[in-house]
């Protein structure tokens, strides 16, 4: 049955201004079949009055870790069952806070792949969760940012351990076989790994090129965890689709990324929460790493944004104190570090959908696309903090979830 949503102020995700006194129709397949302003159609039985509130596209989070608990910060010896239960809890928090589509960027035991597959079995999986683009296990060098021991008996590692182009090829093909839609590669060290520094170069240029060649030949994207300058440059030159974090991004790579159309996924909130809440609660190496780079990191992201690098919305949700339900705060941080309100909102919709390759169906509220949208009390184009509203209405394919 068609549904008519009317009496709202609509931000469609493409225009810089609102459509006032707007209405739109969602058909039985969950897609927008008609829209306009002023007088709505009279021949639709099911009508939902939005009471003059503000409608915007659902958020697309291009970088999450649904296996993680941001409070316990346990990263090793996790069991598959523990990860699955944690992931279902986190996915509900993501959806309730307005994130209607997520890309997971590294999940032990490929739990994200399994949940994504199960969620597509209509009627058999009734959890309230966003749609998932899974990456499965990330690719890491031995001892690198991804070599975490998993399983109660240490039977596995978080990532595939790859130490040559041939091993990378094999890992990508395994991920493809199991159902990954994105390949996550660890090009540098990171904050949460005890044995390296964030500017350590890990997977080599040749290994990264192999990952890109294999993934792109199978219609998968490649996201590179890349914080140090050399690792960022290697990932950019290898042709990855997105640089995740980009802490020490150089002027040269900003220019190359802009020319190539390489996306940047800043995840500012991940560093901010460690600096804000971690003192006395986290291992000293995490605090030391964060304090040493956060100021330069934020300045580099601002430079990249102002120089026209395409950037998408991602939060690294699940890392220490980086709660899944607080992801909308990333929008505020983006605005504080170089983006306009409109740019930040587009990053969380149109641009994230382009990065994930789902822009034909998601990311904006245009004719023919799925009706994934939020209903807010205040105008996010005036103040992006409006998206942080706790009791916002969340719709997926025209059905109210929260």
C-alpha cells in the first residue's frame, strides 16, 4: 500500500535549501514514487502527518566495527558467539540513532558477513538493524594493526595475516567467496595496536596494489586504514577507494586524491573520544599515541576538506568510548574542522552512498530511491547538531523503526 508523508520541511540531500510544506509518497516496495510541495494527492488512504518537522536522508556510516564494545574495550580472545551478540546490540543502537545503512570495516569470524546475509531473509530475521555492507576480516601484516588473537582458545586472528602479494590475493579471494562486499586493508599502524606506531608502514605498495586489483575485478571496494604519511601515499597510489582516518595526509596526497576521486573517511570522533574520556581508563600507549597526533590530525583533515577532497561519513564506532549511538557527533566535528553543515550532511548521505556504490538506491530522498529518512525537530542545515536528537523518528523503506 502506498503511504503519503506530508506537512514537513524536506532536505533531500542534494539541494542546499529545504522544500517547505513538502510531501512524498512511498510505494509498497519502500521507494519514493512521487513528491512535491503544497497540496498533496488526495487518492492515498494511508497518510502520515509529519507536523511541520524536518526530514532528511538516513545516515550512511562508512566505517563501523560492530564486533566491539566501546566501554569494555576488549579486543582479544573474543568468541564468535560473543561477537554476534555484541553486534546485534550495536546494530540496534546504530539504527535508533539514525544510521540506516552501515559499512563494517573489519569483523572477526566474518560475523558481519553472516548477519548481512541473514538480514536479507525476509521474515526469518526480525531484529531492528540497518543494512550492512560487510568487509569480513581485514588484511594485516603479521604483527600489524589487525593481528589480534581471537577465540576463547586463541584459534583465530581478527584479520587475515598476509605477508606477500600472493597471500593478499588468496585472502581477497577467500573474502569474496564468503560474501564480503568491501576489502579492508591495514596500510599503517594504529592507536589500538600495542606493537606498532600509527606512522609505521605495514602492508607494502605491492601488497596494496594486489588487494585493489583483486577486489576491483570482483566489484568490491577497498578501504585502507592509513594514518602515517608513507602508508597513506602507498594506499593512494595503489588505487584504494577510500583512505580511512588519514591522520598525517600530505599536501601531495591531497592533490592526488582530489584528482583521482579517492575518498577520505576522517573518523574524527574516534580520536576525540580517547582524548576526552580515556585518561586513567585506557592503556598508556593508546593515550600517548592519541595525544601525540590529534592536533595535527584535525588540522590535516580540515586542510583536505577545504581543498576539495571528497569525504564520506564514518566514525570507527566501537573503538574506545566511541559509542554507536553517538555517531551523529561526528557531523559536529566535521563542521568544526572545515566542513559546512551542508557538506557534512552530504558526507553522511550522498557521498557515503557513492563511496559504497549504492547511490542508485540510497543516500538522497529522490524519486525512485528507498525511503530511508529521519524526522527531526530542528533544521540540520542551520545547525548540524539537530541530528543528535535522541528521540528522532527513524524510517527504513517507509516503515518506522523508532
